C-alpha cells in the first residue's frame, strides 16, 4: 500500500496543502492527487478525509495540528483506526514512530533553520525511518524575495548558505546580508 501512495505522490508531484477546511472543495477540483490537511478538529476531520478519499485523492493529515485529539500514541491510534487518512504528517518523532508501527504512510516534517538542524534532521530520519520527509523551508531564495517585497525591515539570510552561488542568490533575492559558518565565504569577492 505504501508503495502505491508513493507512486501517487510521484505521479503528480505538486501536493495541495490546506490550512482552511473551506478550501477542501477547491483542492478537490484541482490537479493534485495528494492533499495535506494542515487544519481540522475532532469534530470535522473524519468527514473531510472521507470527502477527499471519495474524490479519488489521497488525504494526509498533519496530526500535530488536529484540535481535540491528544498528541500521543493513543491519539495517533484513533486517527489511524477511526479517521483513516492515507497518511500522517508530524514533526514529532515519537508520533512518527508510533504511526510507522501502525502501518500508515508516515511523513516526518523537518524544519531546517541552520546547519545544526541538518545534522539533527539526518539523525531523526535515520531513527524514525519515515516513508517520506518534508523539509521546510523548501526554497530559501523565493521566500526571501517574497518577504523583502512585503516588508521594509532589512533581511539577513542565514543557515545552509554554503557556496558563493548561494550567497549571490540570497543577496539578489532581497537580503541585505547573509550569515554563514563557512569561513571560506567570509572573504568572498562580491564583484
């Protein structure tokens, strides 16, 4: 079953992420075969998952964000057995391990904030062995550009900047400076 889910993810690699239940119908009318539910409560999530699956799409439930269900193995068991999504998403290693043991497709969500977080993420992935990993942020330069267009506050790009090209891209995307632990970049010629 998990191989079929992975094949569906790869078939159309754009995943619709929903933060508002009111957007479910719109997502069902679009191309994405997979839907990430980043919202919901114990009162509505079973129905929403049912609607997504009935439409022939895959429902992935971010269990950390579901209101009214405890964030422990019993809550995960309830979600797997009663809500029945195609997969779960979580930032919590204990919940990912619990879900894996229950046989549901598990996506470990990892926030990459700096180079230390990369090492931590690798260790977590090795320990949990999820079916997939969602890395956030996905694209730093796009995010920098979007933010720089909306605020007047100067932006400094930091974390994961390891090459001269990444430095140039961050600066071209709206950052006024970058921070990096890569000593080889400290004396970089920007001309």
